[in-house]
């Protein structure tokens, strides 16, 4: 029974008793109860009538089914394959696969106490993909795109983000020993660098809204007004194998690396001869080999310059991986979500970043190519194959106990310069004159 019906009944009974003279005497307590019910119902009804929901006009529902229109791939369909990928950042086939992967998540099931039937998971995922596919998306814009209520589009996005995070460990995972062997073999074949199992780089993700938290100034960096510092480690196929985010934009890349699980637990991520390569922002260690950084006022020796040139070619892979993820999902270029003092605000941002990276890796596995206009060109150039190093080479032996932090880098530099750079590439010095260039 509705509230105003209850009010009308209470009022009618009360007025009837008053008119029949039963409002006094032994029935006075009963009359008082009816009067109290009437007054209570009146107050509650007035409160409801004055609320925004009572004043709101009748809900408008569009007669256009944008989802079915966009999914249609028949002759003369509304969106061509390229147009569909531009709007949803992936092909229809990839959308179908990912929808199947997440559709069994509990969040898409109807609640036990009933409620409206949810929209198809594929439609909800399309809302999230469109949101991630632009750096200027918001609830109002998506309302105009899909003819949905602002709250509905937000609900669709949050559901899909949670469903994607539930399969995170399947798509963002450190390579096991066999996978690391395959990665290092490919990198050695393509770049003449043995035992390398990954490429590391840091990047900034711009915050499109000025943080309203107490430490907002910490998110202000040199390159962008406000941002997050994120660390990425990818393999040679541009899969992101590990990432760590959430640090303010003023945080140095090396500080993020120091706090990473890969750095703190190297035995769980490398064997005795494996390592990752990176740029000069990181400090050297037995499992982290950065390029040489020249001191102010000094020039690197020829050997160190050549070493940096060799490392630069595979290092472009990490830059390209980051470029692909930002190109496919411009949300990562400018995150228009407000960071506040509430812990959940940062958590929500990181969840959306997580979802974008999961999707990036899934699409790498599906071989869903990026479009040229997404501004993620690969600058890596081909390198001639070189002969494999002999088994007895020093790089294939564990480091001595308490070896200096940069020992492995020195070993790799000597190997590159002695066996690859001079005889195979540059040929500017005979073997007996190499020492003056090192």
C-alpha cells in the first residue's frame, strides 16, 4: 500500500469516529492513536513530496538501441570495423571474447531479493570501453552517447572494472622460469643481449582534476600539473608483466622501483643470471641494469656510449608498450577522476588503471592491433643477428658473494663491447686497441 493511501484511510477513519461521537470517553485512547497515525503519515508524505524524486519529471527512455546498432556487422551496418574499433578501442571479436571471460562474475547476477534484469554484460562492457577510450569522458557525455542515465553508466563501468580485476592474475603476471627463458632467448636473438627477461620504465599518468587532498602539492611534477608516477616492466612482446602505481607525480622512478615487489623479492623473480634493463633513472643491481648516466661536466667514454646505444634499442619496447596502452585508452593520458582525502578515491583510480592494463594485455594476446592515429608508433629498428656467446662466458655464472651492485652491468658492458659492438657493428678499432675506448 502506498503512503498517500495510508494517509487517506487514517484520515477517513478518524473523521468518521469524530462525526459519530466516538472521539471521547472510553475510546479516547483509540482516537488518539488514529490521530497520531494521521499526523505521522502527513509528515512523511510531505517529506516525500518535497524530495527531488517526487519533483522530477517522468523518466525519459530513448527508443534508440545504440548497443545493437553498433554491434550489427551486417552489410550496410552503422559502424564499419574501423569505426567500431575507434569507438570501443577493440574489434567486435575481441569484445565478444572479453565479455565471455567476465560474464559469469557474481556482480552480473540478479540479486536474490529480485530487482530489474541487468543489461547484457557486453553492453555494460561497451560503456566502460568507451569511457576508457577518451580522455574527456564523463557521465553526462556517456548519457548522450548511449542514452543512459548518468548513474546507470557509472554503475555499468564499476561492475565491469570489478569483473576484470577478478581475472587480473591471469593477465598481469610475472613470467615463470620457462617463460623467462623464452623471453631472454628472443631478446638475445633480436638485440644481442643475453639473459634479459624484461624492460623497465616509469611514466606519468596525468590527473585531469586538481586533487583536493591535503597532500595535493606532492602530485605536482615537473612535466605535468598533477600526475601519478607508475612503474612498468614489460616483455619483448609488449605485455606488461608488472606495474606499480599510486605514487604522487613528484616521486622519482627509482623510489617506486625500490618499493616494488620485484626489487624487494628478487629471488622470486630472477635466477642467478637473469636481469631487466632500464634507463638512467634507476640504480644498478645484479638484476637491474640501467644505461650509464654521464656526470655534469663530463662525457661518457666511448665504450659506455656504445653500451647505451645497444641498450637503447630494446628499451624502446617499454616506451612503445606504454604508448600503446595510452594510445588505445586515452583515459590513461588524462584521468578525470577526483583525488580526495578519502582513501577510496585513490583506490578507485587505481582500479580503473588496473582494468585498462588488463585489457591491454588481453588484446596483446588476441593480436588486436592498434590504429595508426592512436599515436603509439614503434621507433624500434631491426638489429642484425649476432652469434650466440659461448656457454663458458662469465654472464652465465652466478655473481660472487657480496659482489658490487654494478658488477653485472660491467660484465654485460664488456661482453657487448668485446664480442658484439666492435667486431660486428662498428669496426672502428682492432681487437688490440679496444682498451683505449673503454
